[in-house]
C-alpha cells in the first residue's frame, strides 16, 4: 500500500497523477487538515507532524510514502529518510522545467513561505534557474480557498490576483504552482494572469506528473501492482467534507473509478 499525505486536500492533485500511472495500487491518503496550513509553521512542528503521520501509515501497512506537500518535503524529508527504512518521494517547485520553458526569461514561483525559505528550494533554484530571472510570491490565502472548496468566482479571483499581480508585473510568463493546493486554482490563476497581461501566453507548471513518474519507478521496482481497480482510503485529522468533495470532483469524475 502507498501512503500519501499533505496538510490538507492539496495532495489530491498528486494522487490524481499517481492514479494515472499506477491505477491498480492501494492508496491511503491522509489530510492533516486539523493542523493546516503548514506554510507558516516552523520546520520543527512540521517534522513532528510528518513523523507521526509516517508512523501511522507504517502501522497500517504502507511500504512507500509520497510526501505530497512541498512545505513538508522542505521541512521533513531528510528526517523521514534518516529515520524510516522505506522509500519516500518528495516534491519541490518545478523551477527546472520552468526555466527551460520561459520565453520572457522570467519565471514566477508561487509557493508557501516554508517552501520559499527552505534550503532545498534555494539549491534547486540556484542550480537550474541561474540563466533566468526568478520572482517569488507566497500564495496568500490560496490554501484557505482550496480547503473551503472555493476554487473560482469573484472572491477566489480577488485573493489570487494579489499574489499573481507582482509576478505578472515582473514579466513572468511561466508560473510554477509550487504548492500542491494551487493546481486546484489553476483555472483562476490562468484567468487572472490573462486579465493582468492579455498579450502574454502564460504557461502554468504543476510538478505532480513528474512526482507520479518518480513514484512509478520506485513502486515498480518493489512489486508490480496486480489489482485491476484502484482502492483509495481517505483519512483526515479534521472534518473531511472538502476532502471528499474535491476527491469526487477531481478524481472520481475524471477517471470514472
Ligand atoms: N500543500 C502544501 C504544499 O505543497 C502545504 C500548504 C499549507 O498547508 O500551507 O506546500
């Protein structure tokens, strides 16, 4: 069984891609929404949460864990890999493909404060994006929008505009969705960006497909899954209404599970 966790429902954007590459696997998804958002919490706090969630997943029989959260990867993946003897797949903002794709020479990164402050992100940015200009913004209020199921409409657009505007004004044409919650807002981000700069052809980058391919490499090396239909268990540390709603809207309906 594969465990996958996030501070909330954001990791469903990664689970969606994992189901595409390995539909026959058994998945346990955990939303730590009683402690969401992680974005402004200390690395120590997030490490403790990740440790507790991993222990729970191991007790339930998971043999691979996908940390479907950029913030938790930045804070905790080294700790998890050092402590637990199973493979972990983590995530970080996709600045490398963004640097290759931008035509304006400016990449905009949207992520949480914790991710943008992390050493891992700085190393990746300095290594793979030193030939372009990288501008960064915390997606203020984005996680709250997704957790409340508000993905579009005037309120969502107003919240998203605040963080997207500085990136567009800096000339970015390629926007990295560096938090797993943000792909749920991708249509709103794209709409707002186009309103702000109608002449620009924007590209939005979600690292989830690359994470799913990495997961497939690890999982196939362990044991090929044989079950024909996916089996997904959803768990949450808080109320699970939005988690179930987003799961059905973005996964069940698009894949006809
Ligand atoms: N979904 C998370 C990420 O990828 C964390 C969002 C939050 O809880 O602040 O960073």
